[in-house]
C-alpha cells in the first residue's frame, strides 16, 4: 500500500520537534504555557449557545443540511455584509456557507487552480493557501511580507510571466501571523492588479472584528468593482469564539462562489443546520457591544506583551488588530532555535515565524488567546529567559 504521490508535496510539519520538547518539559513536571496557538480561550456568547440548544432539538435539523448553506443563513450573511461593510450581496449567487473558512480556502483552490496555474501567496502566511495550491498541482509564487513594507506585498515586483500564469492571489488583512492591517489604498491596488491580469483576488477576513486603538477592518468588496474579480472569506470562528463550531461563508464573485459550491456539493454535505441557525442569531443579535468588550480584553493582553518585549529592547511593529504579536527573535537566533530555547528556559511556547514561510525566519509569534494572568506569568518568564540569551 502507498499514499498518493501528491502527499509528498506537503512540507514537513514544523511543530513536530516543538511538540516533542513540550511533551518532554511536561513529563519533567514543568508548567508549560502555550502561546503558540491562535484559538480563543473565551466562550461563545450565551445567546448563541442557547440558540444551538434549541435548534439541536428540532428533528428537521437532524437531516442532511442544505449543501450550500440554508437560504436563511446565506441571507443573514448578506444582511451582515450590508450592515457592517455597506456591501450588497445576492444571498443565493454571491454567498455560500462553509464548514469553517479553512474548508472553503482549501476547496476554492481546487475549484480555481491546477497544473500550469500560478497561485500568488503571501510569505509568511496561514499555511493552507500554499499547501492546497501545491496539492492541486499549481505553482506557488511567494510574495514576501517585510517590516519595511508594513507587511504588504509588493505587487510591482511580481514578474510579468508570473502575472500572466496567475489564477489566484491571496491577501489576509488583518494579517496572521504579522498582525498587520491594510487600508483602502492597498485593497484598491490589489483589485486594480487582479482586474488587469484577470486573477481571482482571494481575501481572508478571519480577523474582521478584532481591532484596537479605534481600528475597524474593512472588506475588500468595499472597493468599487471588486466583485468582478474578488471573493472573501468571513468566518464566525475568531469574532464569536466559535472555532470548534465550524461555520463560515465565502462571498463575492458569483463565478468563483458558484464553482466552490459545485465542488462542495460533490464532496461534503454542508454545516449542521442547528449550527447555521445559531450563527444567524450570532450575526443578527447586534454583536457590536460584544466585540467592543472582547477587544478591550485583547488590548489589555496586547499591552502586557508589547510592553514586556519593548522593555527587552525588541522593536515591534504596532499591532492594531488580530490576537497576535509578531516580533524579531533575540539576536542571532533562528526562529526555531529561539522558540526551542523559550520552551526549555521559560516553559513558554511561541510559534517560530519560519512555520509560516521562509520570510517568517527571524520572527516569533505570540498569541493573546491565553487567560490574562497566565499571559502575564508567561511574559515574566520570557523576560527572565532573555536575560540569559544576551
Ligand atoms: C483561524 C484562521 C482561519 C480559519 O478559520 P476557520 O473559519 O476556523 O476555518 C483562516 N484564516 C486565517 C488567517 C486564520 O487565522
């Protein structure tokens, strides 16, 4: 027996060695604090849980869901886009329900790219964009995100022959892992570029509702004409602390949304209808106050992390959104050496930047999804460990 040859295209799992060291420290009885994973420690709002409980009791919901998302769920996504971004969507042709956006990101790639195609992927980035393009047989062209350019890709630097072969371009602002945000100018530039070269612009808006210092994220679909070439992924995972629930939507260009829906109806059967009904309640319950309260908490945590790192002399790009702090490794260390050292010396896990692409080398990512008191302890330990490094 052998696995398919395409599986060889998957890069080695970078966290394997780290997992081994974490396990070793725990076996030794150390209290390991994990700041490596971006997964909210906070609870889903009560009214959403109540809605799920009620919906779960309805036998109608025990049957196969509508594969593309129930009309009511897709309507509520369209309504939310209107209310939140002033973007108008046709629920039936311009939205499709997803079992989390990771699922949609992967399957959109299979629907839109294959051998001979190029997929333009930010580096560093959420690993799914590149790994799915590789599995689908497409070529990945990395677009470096550097501090000098505020972690925005330089579209002018993409060679002409790559532009003509490109079928998809990924952007993700507010950005994981760098925490960077993009303004309307960059979104307009990306739309212009993709229109010119007939490339599907794919926007991952996973961190839409997380913002500090008054920052509020916008949708790429706010750019006039964007719908001609853009799709966007909106997930309930991060805004509503629903990562385990698996519910999101892809919206925008009807050709791409339709192709994704056709592929999905041939391979999955949609998200649990009760979860869709709870998601409708989440989106229509005027969640602004909930987001504000949550953002205040993340902001407190951001300040604890940023203040500690700055006191250690680290130069940190200001973080206005996401629950990540992206910072350079202490002098001379690679990302994986630095994160190994922090586990061994401080019993704190942070992600090595190189896990998100070659241009993440020299950086580390701290996630703020850890109870505030534990986060403060972790940062204290990191301070002490830094004293040894220098
Ligand atoms: C968390 C995350 C996702 C995954 O979201 P799900 O809807 O839970 O699948 C997608 N993209 C980015 C950049 C993320 O950080």
